C-alpha cells in the first residue's frame, strides 16, 4: 500500500478548559507567532502528508477564519485599492496544504469526532492526532511499524513529565530528596496515531463515544492495537504554563521543528 498522501485527521474541537481564560480556542494558542495547530500540521507536511481534515467544535469559526486569512496574515503583499488587486511579495510557507474543515459538534467526544471527520478522508488508511501535541517523530517509521504489526490501529507511546513533584524517602518516614516534575516511566498515548478504515466499525455510536475508552479497549482485547514507542522529544499543551514552556523552547531550540 502506498504511503503517499495519507490524510491526517486532527482533533481540534475540545474546549481546553485547563488553559484558563482566553479569547481563542486552544489550537490557536500561539507558539512563537503561529498557532500550535500550525506547528502540528508542519510536522506532518514536512514529511509529505499535506491532506488535512480538521475535526472542529469549540472555536471552529475562529480556526476557519485563521486559515481563510492565512495569506495576508503571513505574507508581505501590495494592495491596489480600487479593484482589490493583491500582489504577494513573499512565498506561502504552507503551499500545497489541502485543509477540510469538518464541523463535528460542540460537545462531541473524540471517538465520534474521528468517525464524523473520516467521512472526508475516504482512503483506506489515515492518521489521527491531537491539535496540541508536538514531537520530533519519524512518521514514515510509524507507518512501517504499523505495517509490520499488521493491525488496525497504532498509537504512539511516549513518556511524559509528571505535573507534580516527587518525594524521595528512606522508607522510615524521612525525606531524602525531591524531584521537580520527574519523567514518568509508564507510557501514555501521545497522539500521532495511524488507523485502517476498519477502525470505524469500533466507533459506531452517539456523540458521547470517546476514543480512548471502549474502542481502544476492544481493539486491544482483539489484538488489533499496537504501540509505536517514540523516545525523542514530545510535549502536549494542556495548560497555560505548558504553553509558556513551549514558547520558551521555541525561542531556544524548538526540537520539534523538523522542517
């Protein structure tokens, strides 16, 4: 099966309640001068995957508006008044991206969002990811691993930093040390998932169907869910503090910037 042009469904309809008060949906919170959603899309586009389906919900109109206005927001141009003529002076850094905007409901859970968005991704195989997680992941290696395992779904397993400090004790009631937000040894789902179309049979139901509950449990029980271990850089942006941390990384090294 060709790996060319595998579509990418991006879940970007959640409310992001842990981000605190803000005027834009979480996928539009900026890292540097571009939304985190743009960074996610650049990771895929840099590796040849430029066919995107955005599963919209909360703030969907703002996400649509951002891309509809993308050219004049991001490029230098000359505007000739009177006839509305525009001459762009700098290239489009997202040239070739095809973006489908799918309204999947304000309160819809992730499993139902994938099912609805997949109507616009009719290919046999498609990626699914979140609109707020970045990594220096090798997507072609993920595809090869998925094919070797011969399963319906592969998720990317990553290790995350704890949101809490960890006490070190001597077992006798005394503290001997303290680790500030240590790396947790267990794997979590870091997004960057790859599905065969048959996965949609596990996603039947109402809008309250979550992806990581019954669907994944059932696929795992049937031997149809594999995990690709990514040991490189990965971060998710769930809180305002994590957004600040990603901005600090962007100013320094931006390890997810593989383009």
